[in-house]
């Protein structure tokens, strides 16, 4: 917030102009005629910057007394006043929240609520804290809570009792943070999920992946008739549960805290969570039912009143599922209640608040069946299958690539050419309103699918982007070419678009002479497999002309290829994922993920799946899973990074990776188990696995992980959380940390 205000107040210019006017006109004229000119003006602008900084400090001095408004430098001083143990300065949000709530934590020290709140407060993740002594199969003590069904549920295992083998839902939850079974003590030292159950053990189940929302997405045709996939590219993806719990950004009464339930944590959605429904017949529901029964073609008013009076016998009764309630209500002998319109409305009125279906779905209906594990939906209604738009949440580690995350800082200029409603995007003026001009700002305002996409020639200064929190899918039917206008310094910016291909490999081509080309928050589909098992072709970025500077920022791309006759003077890749072709067994040739004959390549905080073959390289905090061949090893640097040691790990005489001036870097012998997933579209795509070596998880210059998600600072947040748990947990308890996502 402070930085945004500094960018908009224009104090530097104001004070510079004010001091410039105070200088005699003769000196101002001499400054313009001197060699070199503008020395005095430059000195005045330096003074103006210092004056602006001083003015902001004066304006902000009262805010610096409050932890929620103060500048970053003031946080340690306020923390000293309350005597807190500050966490890492890199974890800026966690440090500020820790200082703000230190007294609150101390007053409730040792309670499970504080330990669970620490997860979101310090790390920004979500989580569930479980006292493992409550999961022990044992005789109940008189001071234990009275045995009752878990969380008010009608099914499940009683605390301390034998497992209910009839409960398939309970079996599915075994071993998770919501395990309802009870166990014998495990005296081993905790290691992963082993050694958890004991009196002195407390487990922190951590959910690191955020759930991001998309609305108005055009689903793709599924593998079977009348089926669709939520993902517009046709992939099977798990739907995510959105973060339901109200946090400190939306409330100021911290006493409203409740422990997390399964449908409140950002995690892959299980079918049983989506179908988790219990019903409670209330007087309000019966009052609404009576007029529905007397609708045209229904019961007489007297018969409807009699039916409602009969249903009052079950008022306050809680039913574990729809079938049980239907069976009980059928005993009163009123078939009209089960008419689809009346029954669906009655289900919506009687659905209890604390169940997954209420939280995750709109009011009950019977038109669609949803498979959240595969991300598919099937039309159950009669007649023609409608092509409806869908909204859902997906999981991914961070704001890389096209997506529904916040991009308001980069979407600042007003759009000159709005594009919406799907369909074709044309580059010639026609009846189609979706026109992509050679200059200006074209903005796609929704998450629909667009195809075909026309080639854009005569580019001078073009920004083609999606609106904030939108992720349109552009499906190519040919190579998508951007050509710069001749004799101009052309600039091209692509932002927030997901570019895919039909069943043939397509490329994004850059031709002509560009001054700068920037891909920001872009996804050039790296390929995969759709729900029918057919291959999804990757979309490489190919340069066939001249580009002075090519920037790839917070993006996911396929291979980056520069033709032999083309030139990129400087290629900059930051906080991105470059996914090359899959590796093949030696000695078969391997196509690189990044290939260039000329120019400088700068790769910062990125992950490269595949080989690189470049003339000059500067890499920092970068993970390369393939072989690196850098021609000029006397210039550049390879710092705090990792690369595959040999082209063929089984052949000691094979080519070694050649990188310039390696510093605090590592040479890998195997990359088979480094990632949670290497399949684009999965929540754990490019996320380092727990089995990854320690030097990858903490080997970056800032102490965080090496690779594209370095800026998330996950290891530093985890260390901050452990430090605060040690401070506020009861003495003698052994904390156990399990990463659920």
C-alpha cells in the first residue's frame, strides 16, 4: 500500500520543479548550454527525491505508531515494546501479524486454537492441528469430553471406540487430518506419517497450496457423451475446495475462531465431501413447503395442511442423507412432496449449515453430476445437452502463468479494444467485435475459449492481455505470428493469456524487428494428455526475427527456440517455468528446452524442465533438470542453482554440463523424484517434493528453495512457524508437521 502511494503522489517531480523555479533563470539557461548539459538539473532532481522521501516520512509519522499501518523499519521497534521474538525479516507478513497478536497469543498460550491460528498468521497457509492423544484407543477418563458422534455427525466412530466398519467415509479419511479411527500408541520417533500417535504428540497438517477461483469458464467436451471437463483444454484436473474460513483481513473479533472442517481447507475435493449432506426438518422449512403443495395441479389447501401437520412429527429430526429422509417422509403417504420442483426446494430448505454440500454447491438440483476428483461433469437432464459455463477453484503453488490470481499491479492502463464473449479474434476490421489492433491495449474480459486467432502484423506498440483475475483460453488452429512493423522500435506485451493448440503442434512466432517482447503471467501450454487419453500438443515460443530484449516473467512456457538466422540480444527469464520436450533414452537426440546461438541468457528464480544450449548464461536460484551446454564459460555466472551433471547418468564418459563460474551450486545425478508432479494442470506441478534434497529446498541465495517458487519463501515461512510453535506450545509436547499439499 505504501509503495503504491509513493508511485502516485508525484512528490519527486513537485519538489524538483519547485526548487528549479527558485534558481535564477541565468543559471538555468547556462545549464542547458553547458557540456555536458543538465548537470544542475540532475542535481536538483536528486534533491527532489530526498525532499519527497522526507515529506512522506513526515506524513507517515503518526501511522508508524500502529503495527497495521507502520513502515517496515518500525516493525522491530514495536515488537521490542511487546517483547516478541521476531521471525525472519524475509517473512514480512508473518512478522507484522506476530507483533500485532503477541499479547493475544500469550493470554491463550498452550491452547489448540492458538496453535492452529499460528499456521495462517505466520505462514499464510491453512492447516489443522490434532492432539494425537485424542486418537488413542483407550478407556475414557472422567474428565474427558462426553463421548458423542464426531462434530455432531450422525455416522462415524465414537471417541475411543472401535472403528465403524460400515462407514466407508471413515475408511476414506483414515490417516488424514480428519481421521475418525482410533489407534494404539506409537512410540517411534516421528518420521513423515509414521510415529504420530502418542500422548505427548501434536500434529500440524499443513495445506500450502492456495485455491484460486475462476468464473464463466467454457468447459471442453469430455470423453463420453453428455460429459464435459471443467478445464477448457480437456484435461482431467482435481477441483479444489476454496478457503472458507474468515480470516483477520475480514474480521477484527479474533474470538470468533473455530477449528477447521474438511470443506473449509484448500485441498483437492473428494467425492464424499461434495456429496456430504445432512438434513434437518425445521418449522421454517415446513412453512415454505405448504404453499408449494397447493400450487396449480397440486393438493387442496386442506390436504396440504394435513400433510405438513404429519411432517411435524419429524420436526427437529436430523437425517444423514437424502435417501433416509425420503424413506421416512414416504410413510405419510403424500406423493406430491416428491415432485422434482417441490422436493428439490425442500432439500435446499432442510440442508444443514455444517455440511460439505451446503458449503461447496449451489442449492440442490438434479441436472448435473460432478466428479471433483477428475474435474468432470455430466448432464443428467432431458433433451439436448446445454453448453453451460462453469465456475470452480483450482490449486497451484503460486501466481505463475495465466490464472485467476490478483494481477491488479500490472493491469493499470485502460483498455482501448475490449474482447469478450468468446469466438474468433480477428486482426482485420470486420463485423466481429473482437479486434486485435497493431497498437494500443486489447483486453479479454472473461474466461471463455477463443478460436481461431488471427496473426497480427504491423505491430508498433501492442499490449494484449486478460482482465484482472480472468484466464481466457486461446486455442490456436495455426502458428500464431506476431510481426513488427518495419522501421520502428516495436514493443509487444502479452499478459495473462493461456495459449493452447488443437490436435496439431502450434507455435507462437515472433518475426520482424522488436525492441522488447514481454510475456508476463502467460501460459504457453507445455502439453500433456486430455481426458480421452489423447496427447495435448505443446506450444513452443519460436523467434525467427530480431528481438533486442525478450522478457518472460511469472510465466509457464513450452520450449524456447531461436532459429539460426534469428537473434535475441538478451533473454530474461524470471520466476517462470520452461517445460521442454520429454527426455528420451541416450543416445537418441534430445531437443533442448532453451536453444540459442547468440545473445545473453539471464535466468533468475526459475525451473527448466529439459536441456539448455546457449552461448552465454547468468543463472541464479535456478533449477535445470537437464543437461546445460554453455559455450562461453569465461563470462556469466551460475550461482545458487542446480543442473544435471551428465547427459547420460549411467555413462561416466558422457558429456558433462558446462556452466560458467559455478558458485554455491549443485550438480544432480538424478532428477526422477524431485517434484510432486511434472504434469501441467496438476496442483503440485513443478513443486519440489518432500523427498527432494535439502540443498534444493534451502539452497537459494535467500535460504528458500531453488526454482520457480523461490519467491514464495516456503522454507522460511516453515521455520517461522516452527519457532512460534516452540514458543507457544505446551511444555513437553512433540510437534509433528505433515504437508498435505
